[in-house]
C-alpha cells in the first residue's frame, strides 16, 4: 500500500468577519484569524462545531454561531451553539445552545447587548412566518423575545442598543401582509413603519446594510421575479436614517456592468460609506451566475466581478472599504473548491488567499524544480508556475473563456486544450496565450515532445458511439495530421503518449470494466494490455514516460508498469483519487487528486507526500 502524507487543510470556508485589520474565517471544526493579510494564521479548533456566522462588537469581543457537526439526524432537530471570545479569539467558550430553534442575522452592538432572529427548526405554518426578534443583554447567555414585527429575511441592523431597523411584516385582521422596513428608538419596545412595499410576506424578504446612522440600503426580494437562475430584488436607499427611502434599482433590472444572465442570487450587502458597497452573489443550484458586485456611487450603478470565473460567493466583509474579503466556492463543483479571496483596491482585482496557490486541474513539470499548473478554486483559467518542485506557486497568467483540462510545456513554450476543443499556445511561460486551430471535439489529452512535435487525443460522440481521435502536429499545433479513429466503448477515460508513436488508452467497456490498450505506430493500430475491474465511476488518469514506463490512476489506487504494460503493480492511495499524473523520470512524479491536492513521489509512486506549503499557522488549542 502506498504511503500518502498531507497536512490538514481547513475548509470549506463557511463564515467570514472583519474586525479592524483582522480577518476571521470559519468552517467545520475550526476558526482562524489573520492580521497580516493572510500571510500567517492563528487557528482554533471548535470541538465539532460547524461555523456559520462570526460577528464582533470590537477587536476583543466576538461571537461565533454554528451547528454541532453530526447533530442533524432526523427526526431529532439540529443542535446549535453560540460561542464567545473576550480576548480577540485566543479562546472561544460556549455561551448558549439551541436545540429546537436557530439564530440568524446575529449582531452585537456592545460586549453585552446583541440582537438576532430566532426561528424554530420545525416547519412553520404561520402566514407571516414563525421567526421572531430576540435580544440579549448578558453577552449571549440568554435571549428574550422583543415585541417587534415578524422578521422577513435577514434584514436587521442596530446602530446602538436602542436604535435599529429591520425588514419585517405586520398583519392586522383581513389587511394583506406586505414586507416593510421598521425602525425603533427604544431597543425594540416600539416600532414604526418607514417603508411599505407591495411585496406579499409569503413571497418576499430582505436584507439591510448601514454605513453610519444616516445612510442605509435595503434589498427587498420578491419571489414573483425569481427563477432557478436568479432572484434580484429592488434596492432602496435612505440618507436620513430611514425617514424617507428612495428606490435605486428596480426588481431584476439593475444598472450593472458585466452582468450575465441568469443573474444569480444576491446576499447580504456591506457598505462602509455613503458611496462604497459590495454584494456577494450566489450562483445557486441551477444555471445562475455568481460573483461580487460593488458600487462607488451609493448604489446607483454597479460593477460585477468573477461571474466568468465560476464564482459562487457566499459572503463579503470589509472594515475600511479598500481591503475587501469574500468566501465562496466553484459553481457546480464539490466543496473542496472553497476559497477565501481578497481585494486591496475596493473590488477591482481579487487574489486567492486560502487555500495556498496550487494547481487544481493538471500539472506539467519541466524538471525536478520547474513546472506549470492549471486552475485554482477561485479561477479555473489560472496559469501557475513553480521553481521549487511544487512547494510554492505563483500566478503567471490566466486563460479566459473556458477551463483548460490538459496542458503540456516544453521549456517556456506551452499548450492547453479544453472540453470545447479550443487549443492555445504560449511562448513566454504562460503569461500570454494565442489561439491555434481548434480541435473538432473535446480535447482529452495534449502532449508536446518538442517545440514542433506533439499529439492530441480528442473524444468524438456520434449516434451514441464514442471514438478516440488521435492527431499529430509537426509545426507546434498550426496544423494537424489525418486522424486515427479508435473505438472507445462507453467512455474514453484517459489517454497518454510518450512520443509520437507510443501511446496508451484507457476506455470503459460496458459491463466488462476498463480496457487498457497500447499503440506503437501513432494510433493506427492498438494492442490490448489488460482489463481493470469496474469500481463505480472513479476517476481514471494515465501518464506514459517512455514506451516501457507508465502509470495509470485507477480510482483510489495507482498502477505502474516498467515493461510496456505486460505487467502492472498496484498500490493503494487511501482517500486520494488521481485526476492528473506527471513524471519526469521513473522515480520522480506528481499527482493532482480530484480534491485538488498536489502530491509528489520520489520512488515511482510507492509513497506520496503533499507538496504545497500552506500559510504558517499557530494552533491555539
């Protein structure tokens, strides 16, 4: 069995907060903070708590709310817990538990006084909902109801212990219940409606954001305008503490640059001044498009970033309006693509901070130190380079308009291909890319052996029959030779070439597992090597170093041959499943697993270790 070693990497990232110059990020079983822009982190274990909300009243007093991991087992309700710190996060202690209900929109205005929305875990049958406003005056130990309108959405903001606003609804007799904005000046004892909308309470809600006591914004949802791809509500603004509200953006018709449709789902806005604000955009479970939207004119116009990088943004946070943080993941991918990103120019440009930069899709090494990689959790088109064998990576370029699936480098010359058949070439180490004549079908593998000679393998599907198409180039990809067509069975799982003549195919044969075949004439003829048992739908990958030496990733194991495929040695990989393999010698190689972990071997695949150096951490518990 192969030995695989890797440091623990916290994630996914599910909670975010900023207090002064410190950023906080939390996830299942951990919370971490950094005061130096993410260069180093202090990490605290949370004893099985999954963080969903973090808030601070000052630099030392903070609260973390989450669900006990594993407690949500039907028919029992989830067990939720509120933790608190009084020393800036050096320690977190339980303050309250909630067995049959949960908190949301938590906000503390002092070390003792806070407000939140409390909702039952059981389904609610009330027409206005069953959430209620609650308050604590002892730092979160006890929470008592506040006589307020029924909360709608997560719209809640208190400027101090007495003055606050909320998005809610009141119903009187047969009067239709509609969403409104309410204000209190006595800590919630009395509420006055400031803005009445025509959105029924059973199809709407909202969020609130304030920058000081005068300037506020309300995003009012209306599900009548929602679809699987998005739900943008109307945006209102006040400049006088809510005495009057004006509509800045109509429902689903925002003045926004660089917006794709479907537009996604906006989250909790954040504003730091009368002009500067940000909104996270969740792509949702359907065809929506995510990203971050920001404004520099108080919400009259908006710019959007990240929608073409498959961003699915869940929260944004900032304290100064210049350094902005966001957490999200790759739309449509597993939570292993969770990330923390940062902008230092108010939202114009963004860089991934967590996890540390590492290729997510594929790698190609030139020698033991120098290599290139493709993809980040926050950017599928990122091009990375390393000069130390994969311990540290830097961003050198990016490819727009798609996600490359395969890459090959010869010195500073590089080629990439993707599922659309697009092929691009770089002559400057991945900084810039130019398009080459595209392939007619998805590119499964692309391998160059010199600046001029290379092979591409594409997958063609017609009338329910899949074939592998092999073509060669002698002029760097400007033109390609006549194609050899190979029956691929039910699926072309992996392909690799050692040189223009010697190649390997891994194909799924319905009902009989995976078939390994070899060619010695550039794909004109193929010889069967072996059959692999069907192990569900695990990922397959392949790399051929020479006509005799090669490897095949077969689910959670790796197969190796040194005699051209006559015999194979299998080694188990535990929880790792290679999606890309790369070797520069019979002993030295790298693997990118399906979760995006980069591992290296110096003994031909017998043992593996994670290579990427994560930001230094101090474990406090």
